[in-house]
C-alpha cells in the first residue's frame, strides 16, 4: 500500500495514510486528543498532530472475523479510495496507529469492550511497544487472535482527506477519521518514539496556542480543528459526520514556498500560511 519515496521530490507518490481525531466531552466543551511528534522525526518533527501513520500492506490482510460491523461499501464510496481493499486497509491502519501512538484500542476483547485495565496488561503493552519499534517490522495479527480482539472499524467516521503538497521529501495521502473516546478507556499516553507529548484541549484552545506560537500546528491539522471549533459535543461531531457535513474532497494544498520558508495555500483560496 505504500508508495515510492525515492527519486526527485517533485515526482514522489503520496503514501496512503490514516489519522484519527479522537474527541471527548468535557466541562470545557468538546476536546480533541493532540500529540507532539518527536523532534527527530523526518516529517513535521515537533508538530502537534492527531495520532496516525502510513498504511501497512498487512492492514488489508487482517481477517474478516477481526473486524466489527461496518458497511465497507458505504465507507468506500465516501472515502473515494481506489479499491475496497484500500478502504479496508485504511480503517485497520487508523485503529492500529491509534493503538500504537496513543494507547487507545478501538474494539472488543473476548466479546467485551477493551478497558484501560486491558491496555495495562503486559502482553498488550509489549505489542504496542513492538509496533512502535522502528527497528522491527511487527505483525500484530497474532496478538489480535490471541486476545480475540475485534476492531471497531465501524466507530470511525470519515472527516477529511489531505494530500501533502508536491515537492516535499515525504508525501502522504491521508484520510482523517473521527471517533469518540471509548467509554472504558483513557489514553495510555504517547509511545515515546514517534510521539513525545499528549494533551486534551478544545479546538479553540489548540488554535489559540498555534496563533501565539506556543505550539507548532501544521496546516491540515489547523483546518480540521477549525471544522470542529463550533461543534459543542461528541454527539454533534458524529451527527455532522453521519450527515456528510464535513468536506471529504481530496485537498492538495499549493506549495507557495519562498526561500527557506515553506508556505501552503488551500485550493479554495486565502493567503498562504506556514506548513
């Protein structure tokens, strides 16, 4: 499922990826889960983003009995993915990356919802660590079988589709999904590999921090936060998604770089902004 990353930057294919916007209700209003990418990362190091990552070819090979109820044909039509197999892989990648980076596992184990106690178990922690280990190529499918995990891919609603501008050394075609925080889970925290910080805050607070320069928040993340800013709670977000009120068109920002300053512009207009 991954695209080539060699050759001239201007011709690199965007790699399929999935990102999950986890939301929860709070006394301060709707909150989102944001994580800080490791400074050493070769892609937007230091930026505050939503958990996510590139699709692994094995994501399309997760057994059908490991997937919870979902209308794949309906999701496929909304995502605009190339094939139903790609849609399946994107959904699995979204759940896998959220588990790896945020310590949340959307699904059930032995027929009941996964809980924070489950996430603290030694075998679960070891699997998460193995997935995060950059020196390994871990296959988590045996873990799913051993724990009788069924992934709740049906809890993921499409939210946005952003494609990295041409010319960057790494490019992704990223589907954003949104889901509510599972009732019996709290995030176990960042993985200390790709992510080195975790925070819950309202979209407005996150945008204010970005405007003040307190946090680096890249263009697609800011636009997604803006799309959530006026929604009061999780129910409103999910209703918005279920009634196709989010823009699911593929968005390829235009590169408007000047010297060492990387700027991008939304295709619908507006002044170019920092990436």
